[in-house]
């Protein structure tokens, strides 16, 4: 029988967002880490990776505004810029930290690292949703759902489907092998979706965040995320799964040419959420980066 997974970390409100944190480790001056989830995700996407790293960093995973247990933002801003402000506010609370981001969270993390280098000790991106002129089917679906009126119609129709069906479809898209999802994690995801369905702002948050990331794919000028990536000063680790159905693993090559100090890791049996699929492997790479950061050694592309 499969080993019972780590319980999700306890959470509390910090400023305007809900944050789940690990307990501080034995070291008095243990470093901090902040984790940012992707579209349709929540802080619980990071539970297992945070467990793997709990003796290395004190972890803080936020629910982005309108996601998880975080309320809708007062200004209704679900853009990448708006989400980046929420992450920045949390990091001003934690102090300088090692920043992690997956998918949409990766795009948000790039913006934070580029605009607030004083807060980011290192940057770990897992399948970051950076602009791609050849997006896969998944991002095309996101773009369609983000269209005016169509997005609201799609959301209303999806809510008619059983939560189990929606979760199974979601895991089949983001995991390389959805059969590997622990039954407890599957149950948790279904129960969470049912809770989200009862929230009046859930659909608005999803559609708004989808529109926010689609807008970034067409942004020109200094605000373009690739230009932002070129400004990142923090040592950077980029992890891609070879079986990612949403973000092309080939984008790692462009990242290697763009970020100043970067190491690329391609996982042959992972999909879009490597931190959930193989947290031990991702943790090993993250600890390596954190150790190099402490020693002042920059990672090299490989």
C-alpha cells in the first residue's frame, strides 16, 4: 500500500494572502523560501517539495489572490503584475528568500526577481510559462477560455461537470503519469475543487488569471517577460519535464541563452508539475543551488 503523503502545511493570512508555512528548522538563522503556484493551483501544490526542503529553508507557499484560501483582490487585479505585487508583499514580510515558481507562478517569479533583486536570493523555475510563439494545445485552450464572454461561458459549463471528472482531466494534463497520483492527493484535490465551486469569486479569479498570462505572451517593450528574465541577477535553476504537455521543454534552450546565471535540468519522466511528481529530485537540485548561493558560486548552464 502506498505510504501516506505528508499532510498539507498549516496556513494563516499574511497581509492580503493565505500562506502555508513549514516550521523553522533547527538552525537559528535558517534561510527563507517562497513558493508560487500556477494557474488553477494553490499553495498545496508545494507540500511535498516543502517537506523535502524543510531542513534547508523555512518554506512559505502562498495562495495567489483569489486562489486557494486567499480572498479576491480588492482591486480585482489578476494580472501577472498584480500577482507579483502580492508575492513581493509577502517577501517584504519574510525578508530576502529563495523564490520558486511553477507555470504561471514561474512568470510571476521572473517579474519579482527582475524588479526586486534585493528580495530574491535564488530563483527556481519549474516549467515557467514564459512567452512562446509555438504554444502547445494546453495554452491554446487557456487563450480561448480567456476571450471575452467565451471565458465566462466555458467556466459556467465546466462547473456543471462533476469535480472528480474535472480533477482527473487536470491531472492527466499536468502529470506525465496521472496514475502515479496518490489517492489521498486526488481526494484532497476533489474536495478542494468542491469548496472552490461554492466561492462567488472562483470563476472570476480563474478567468482573470488566464487573461493575465495570455496578455504577457503579447507584451512588447521592457515589460516583456523575456526582457525581464535577462535582467534577473539571482542565480537561477530551470527545471522542465520532457513530457510537459503545456510548456514546451525546448523553451529551456532559450532560457539558457537569456538568464545571466542559469542551470538547466530536463527530467525525462516528468510532466508540467515536477515538484509534485518527483519532489526528491527537484529538492536535490534546489539544495545544490541554495548551497552554491551561500558560497557565492554561480550555477553554470549544462
